[in-house]
């Protein structure tokens, strides 16, 4: 390999800081000297009345504020041509910055997500990009290493040499986890894959966001089956999965299914009518005088518990167990007594443990191999095994739960949801969120036709769904398996919203039109469906997979979503349109008109509203109907 002249100029400051860190490691944080910490290292302490137990870093306050700010001027645009089975699916694939997407989903999915699984960047150096929100002069910006996203915002790689290496990662993760918590149901749970680089920091920010009392466990995943002999210190064989509940007192994990191997341990040598059983030790490692007594076996041998032990039960209880044929003395009646545990009486499943072996959930090599086979090449680096994510989903969901992954990557989570549904007949739904980060033009993925990571994820779901249907074709429910997804992309709003109106608890569209001429001319090229979906996003409790029906009997631009809300975008409102809306079945709870259809004529608007109310009462045979009219 040819040696090249370094373009870097020696920086004595950084060299001095490095030497300084060797002497006072606690006083150097993210490549910068903490002078207050240095004073303490040198024995100079000031009064510490304001100290408290917390993790802090540069930018934390801004990260907290970022979680609470609204998304301004953005919406989710439906992309039917990239979707699969869009008319029947309840799954979503969303492209865009995941913080923006989480905020945009907050109305529709607040408290609705049962489980979140994410595999975020591990912060190993250059493994994640983030938006650089600092304003720069153009000439400085042009020299900045990085790339521009679809909105012209600069994306910067978080290099280990950065002065705020850990802070950048924390500032990226904190607001996303904060918003994600809002989407979790009360009995919801989040699983987060991570390695040694940030596991300690991740645990601390989860404690702060979710509450330390809601931490469940740190799971050890055995990710490798071999030894890395060229490792400088230790051969790393594991990663972690942090499990945190929204409310630990409410969340209960689903037990893992018992395996044939586990059930095979149960035998029935004495033909007990209660079925197969295994024997368990009758003694226990404690000294309780009343539970130390002599037992005489059927063969006449006298038995005491081992030294330092007692029998597990009292003498009275032991005699009850003998009468109930729950004590086993061996086939010849001469063994030390043991308690019989019947298969019919054990829990219908296995309590999850905190060490997940690769033989059970796969390893990194198996994950890469299964994805290579599916996509016909080495398209994506370091995917997670489907079985690993499938175990998280099994533990964390019910049969009809919604699963969210906002670091979707190659869409392993979607693959796992579909496969688990195929196995047990579940109706779980997935929401995948992925930044459309461009792939390297020299990569095998780019040569295979994939321009972004999002392209890889969508294609994986398409192929995995068809493969699963073929593999599980003998299952009675396979024809109903949902292997489709609707694609949405973050884009500019289609509506000229009033920012003040957005800050209220409820958005009133009659207050939201800035332009009396037409609030819908804000984004040229919009479609009616774009507007309908954006209105849907502004309403609570209507998922983006809700049915949208075009009411062609009323007009060419009138729609109803979720059998509940009518969106009338007709440019002229006539009495005939009003009468047909009033006669709809099911009855809408809200009717939305475009403001410009009334040409600023207040009297016309009032007349239309009066006619609508009159006609609705007429069709309801005089009964009142609760509904709301709004304008856009």
C-alpha cells in the first residue's frame, strides 16, 4: 500500500489534551478540558449545594427542547407506486428523519404502540449521521465534510475525533426516545440493541426518560460463535439489548413457547394419571430446624437432608405429598425422596432469561447469510437476525399489537413481524421509519440498483413477505397474512397552516387558513389525497392505514376517511352536495370544506351550514346528531 502525505497539520493543542488526559482522565470529556473537574482532581473543592445525581452533557437542554418543539411545515406524503397491497394492508413504511416522523405520528398513534424495537447507531465512529443545525456561512458549509439530505440540510458523520463524540450521540438519541415514549401504550415496552460504546449512557438516559423504576433488564445477546484471535484485549462475543417498560407495573412479558426438547424431559415411569413429570430436589440450601426430620423410604432406608440443608417442606406437608403420590423414591423405592413436577401443572411457556444464546436466536453471520440469500448479494452490513428480533416481538406484544422501529435499516423488524404472524396466526402490524440515507456508489447495494438504505428496506419486505407465504403455505391463516405496506415520505405541507392554531390542544381548521384566497395553494403539485392524509395526521386516533373512500356520488373531490370524517375539496359548494353529505351512512362526526369555495361570502357560508343542519335532522327523522364543521 502506497504511503501518502497526510493532509492534516499537527495540532499541539490536541496533542497536549491527549497527554493531559493520561494524567487526569476525569478532567477530559469529549476531547475538551473540564476545568471544574480539574480543580477537584487537584484537591480544590467549592461548595457543592447544587449537586444532584444525573447524567449531563453539552447540548442536553437543547435536546430536551427539541423533543417538545412542533414540526413546522412538514407532513407525510403517500407514495402509492412504492407501496404493496395498499388497499388492504395495515403496515407502514415511512422515509424521513425519524424525529420528525415520530412527532408527525404523535396525534395518530399516541399511546397506541405496544412495542418498539430499535437498533440505533452504536457510535463506533462514522456509523451515524446527524443534522448539523448550526448556521454556517456558505463558504464554510461548502468545505464541511458531509452530504445534503432531500431538504438541503447538511448531514454530518459523527467521527470519533469529534470534540463532542458522545454528546452528539446523546443529543441525537435523547429527543427521539422522549417522543417515542409518548407513542407507547401503558403496557408497552421498548427494546434497544447496543454495544459497549454507549450502553452506560443509554441506560442513564432511559432511566431519566422512562423512570429508573421502569427498567426491566439488560439482555446479553451472544452475537458470535467463534473467537477473534487477533483481538487486542478480549474477543467480544456479545452485544446488549436494553428492555424498558412504559409502566413496569402494567407490562407483563409473553412467555416463550416450550420446546419439544424441554417437554421431552418429562416422563411417566409410574404411569401417574396426571401425565408426564420430572423430579425435583426435596432439599434446599438453608438450615431450618423444624424442616430437618428423618424420612423412611419404602425400602426401609432412613434419610436426612444433606448437611447444611433442610427439607423443602414441613413434615406435615411431606406426608400430604406422599399420600397424593407426589414424592418419588426411585423405581426400587430406595432413592433419596424427590418432588414430582407435572408437565400439566407448569406455566404454559418459559419465562424469558437475560442471556440469549446464538443457538436460539442467531448470530451476526447467520443474519448476514439470510439477508444475502434474500437480496442476492451483500447489500447491507451488520443486519440483526430475524429470530433475535422475533423473540423481542414475541415477548413484548399481543397478537394484534403495533410494532414500531424508527431505525429500520434493512427492515429486519418488519420481516420478523410477518414471520411471527405466519407462525402463530397473529395480526401484528409494523411501522418502519428510515432516513433515506444514500448508499456508497462503489457498494454492491448501489450496483444492484439500491440508491438509499430505505430502498433496501422496502425491497426486503417485498421479498420476505412472498418467501414467508410460500414457506408457511400449509397454515390455515396464511391467505390472510398481511405482507403489504403503505409508503409515506416526509415532505412539505400542502396546507397554509396558522402556527398559532397548531399550538392549541385542538386544531380548528377554520382558524388555520392564513390565505383567505385559498389555503390549499401552499404547495403546488399537491393531490387531493395528500391533503386528506395531512388532515388525518392532525386528528387523534385515526391511523394512517385508515380507509379513504372517494365519494363519487357527491363530487370528484369529496372523500371520507375511517367512515368518520368527510373532506370536501370541491371548489364550489352546492345545495345538492350538502344534501348528499347530510344523507351519508354511516353519519360523519366531522365535515370539512375548503374556505375558498364560499368566495368570502359569510351569508352563503351560514346558509350552507343551516341547510346542512336541517338536512341532517331530516335524514335522522328529527333526531339531533353530534357533528362538527370546519373549514380549510
